[in-house]
């Protein structure tokens, strides 16, 4: 399953990202800059998106199966 995850660089979000990867899901971390200072788990891809902008959210989650 392809999962778009907002907040993947935070404490809870990074734990969710690790769990999703451990369960075999493809995870896209949506961050404001498209990059992250914190290391994401192997296999997690970072993309740019702004959770406060509806058009940005729509574009960021397109093609994903779930957005927790």
C-alpha cells in the first residue's frame, strides 16, 4: 500500500513511518521543504507539501492509497 504521511519527521510521525515500513508499505513523508534534517527510515521518500494548503495536499496525496 502507498501511504502519504504528514508529520513524519516528528516524534509520533517518525514512529508511524517506521511501523509502516516494517509492515511493508511504501511511505512518502510530506514535508514543507521536501527535505528533512532528521533521518527517515530506509525506504521512506520525502516530498514537498503544505498541510495548510488544500491544493498542495491534493497534489501530495494523489496516487496514494492511505493518509493516516
